[in-house]
């Protein structure tokens, strides 16, 4: 089975390529070739930039059994893919996001029947729009589509919230307070990329997956305080956590409404029954604390070149100081 990955060395796609290679897929990777991580043997790499129209459209000169699109973020990207891959692939797998589900969640346990609708985050709204665009194309016979929705999937990076995970790690290692939204007790599912990749690879080439949407996530939810303390333990420090209501954080920075009210502020758990139709033996193996230890090794490898954002950290320091001063 000939599988094209648009991307291929990212937080999620790299693990998927390795899982597919283990099943005997003939993988082709289109990216800029800037990653030092080794691709599986016999992977064919096509160098190119998503913004370079001639090199991207040249991908349509071949037929693929599956195209895995990890790098589409706007409806214009989908329009181009409909032109480039329409009639030239047996399955087009679009990587969407579980943050496209309705917020606030109607129930804490999410299934694929949960409606889409995120009024807080343009990123999620765009992904939902692209899903609808692709399903219309599928119904019209233009492109055979499968939609996959990850939720907070990690491999090399610690989970981020209002700032990236490396920023949280730097604060922990330097004895600075770490901002936790809410009171730290809301439940959240983080998924290691290796656990995502196993069922993902088994969706490829499956006629029964066409025209369908699947999320692939861990089924164990953790309190945010547990997640932050596991990051600290992986780094060998005890983090100093400061809890701040999500609404208050958004008053400091309106852009945080997306990642908080549009995603991480709500308690969620996921039901993966749909994807198990194609991977009945699958169960996530990497528990969150172990995943943080694996991510810590990657963090240490890049820590020497990390440059903290002075403006971001000044704001976090201010928020922590003002929050801790309340009631005194």
C-alpha cells in the first residue's frame, strides 16, 4: 500500500509513519527535510514546501492508495488538495482536531456523535469547516475521505496550556510559579503519539472508514495538577503551582480564550469504540507519567538552545504575584 504523508516528522505524524512501516506500507513523505530524526528504512522523501505551488501540485502526478494530510489549516488548503488528489488516491485522511467538538461539552464523555461547534477558537472552527467541506466532496464522489481527530497528542513536547510546554518546564526548572487554569482538578486526556499511531495506521486502506470520522485518544483522564506534577517529576523538581480561574486568565490575555474555553478548561473523557472496529486489540499503553518521562528526554536535548520569551514570562510572573496576593 502506497501512503503519502503531507508532513511526516511532526509530533504525531512521525509515529504514524513508523507504525505504518511496521505494517509494510510503502511510505512517501513530503516535507522540507529539516528534521534530524530518522525516517524508517525504505521511506521515500520528497522535498518541498507547502507554500511552493509547483512542487506541491507535482504530488498529483502519482496515484496513492492513501494520502495523510497533517498540514491543512485553512479551507484554501482543502480546495487545493481536492484539485491535486481528486481521482488520484483511494483514501484521503484529514487530520482534524477533537477541539472541534461542541464547547461547553454537552456531556463529559465524548463520542463521534457529539456535535461539532466551538465558539471560542478560530483554529477549531476552521478545522470543522474543512471537515464539512471534505465530507461534501466525499458525497459528491470527488475524493474518498476519512477524518481523524486527535486530542492533545504529544511525543517530544510537554503538554502546553496558555503557553507551550517548554515554557512551563523552564519555569519549573528555575523555581518560578506555574500557572494552572481553574483549580487544577478538571480532567484532561493526553495521548502519546505512539498510542495514537497504532490504530491510525490500521484505518489506512480500509473501505469501511471512508466517509467516517474517528477520534483517537487516551481513555484515561488526569487532573491538570497531576499532569503538571508529572512534568515536574520527569524534570526532577517539585513545581510551584498557582491556580487561576480561566475567566481571569482571559482578562489578562484575550487570546487565551481559544486554548482554555475552547479546549482545556473543560473536563473530558473519550470513548474510542469507533476506531476499535479497525483495531480491536488496541489499548493505549503509555500512561501519562511515563509519557512525561519520555518527553523529558527530548526536552533535555533541546534545553541548551531554548530561549525564554521575556514578555510572556513577565506576564506569568505578574499573574502569579497578583493571584497569590489575594486575601492577604
